[in-house]
């Protein structure tokens, strides 16, 4: 793990129907002391995908990517489906991470999509106005300046992922026990109907921490209010530095 005088690496994992371009504000203006990296997960934004569609397979990919990049002791930031991926990676190797940031993350017990909603998910592939309305609803306070790019990337997701990712989230769950002791920041949006404030608070309780709910923001709160999001990351870095300094020297 890095110490307080060194730059920390923050790896940002996007959610469903998303891409690395959801993090353009964070990449362009990272919090002090952070190096921010944001990969496209396989099958998103036109990237290739092979094998099964599952949170476990995405976690495999992230672990391979971290090794290939030579990244040690990162903080993982996961949004929505990306939160499930981050949790899966963290539960496998908590000692390999410096911390975890969960932004409107899928719950620890998975996220079930009602069966009647699956035809709508498939309809998104061929109905651009429906895709625009669905993504736009994630940003109730304001659409990001690069919304057109986010829309294009969402439409360029692999056809297998529309229903496949919902099935993957329904089948996935993670045990909170291996995460005990890993510094974790749990965040949500007050107006988020997908990952509700109650779900965020329940997740935080299970992880032994408190939740922060951003007022007047929705599922896409990191993009709706990048400045507030950076400020929360600044505070988390201070917590990490204090946690590290409290560890016994061997």
C-alpha cells in the first residue's frame, strides 16, 4: 500500500450500459493525490467479450488487467454493476487493495430484475428513444455534458449483455466477512430508484460503515455533481492516510 506522501491509484469501474467515459470528469480533474484509471469492461462500448456473462468473469478480467498494468494496492471504485465487480474482486483478495468506494453499487445479495422487465431490456437494443429516456432518467438533476457520448457507448454494448448483465446481477452475491477491515466508502443518491437510499444504507451497515446519501441526486450522482463526488474522495483519502498511519510497523 502507498503511504500518505505518495500518489494513490484509483481504478474506476463503470456500470451497466456504460463505459470508461462515465468518468471523464474524474479523469480530467482527479482529486489531489490520486491517479485515476478507468478501463472499459469486456463487452461494453464496443470492446470484445468472450466466455460467460457473470460478475465473476468480469472480476477475473479486472484482476488480470490490474496485473497486466502492474498496479499494486489500488482503491477500487465501482458504480452500479461495477460496484458488484469491485466487491467480488475485494472479497477474493482484500489484502491486495487499499480501499473500496461503492457508488450506487449493486447490493451484496445481488439485484433481481423482474421477469416482465426483460423484454424491455431487449427493446433498448433497437429503440434509440427508449435508450435515451432510460439513461437520461439516471441523472434527475442534470445530464452530463458528454451525455451524447454516454448514449453512444450504451448503444454499443454487446447484444448478449442486455439481458445477460441483469441475469448476472441476479445470480451474484458476496459474503461481507472477507471485507472486514478494508476501508470502504458507501455512497448513494437520494433520488435513485434503482439502488435506493435504503439499499445503500443496508449495504453500509453490512460492511460496518455509514452511508453517505447525496441530496437531490440520482443513480448517476458522480456525473451529476462531479465536484461533490471529488470532495467525498478527498475525505476518503484522508481516512486512508490516517488508517495507514495507525497500522503497527513490523
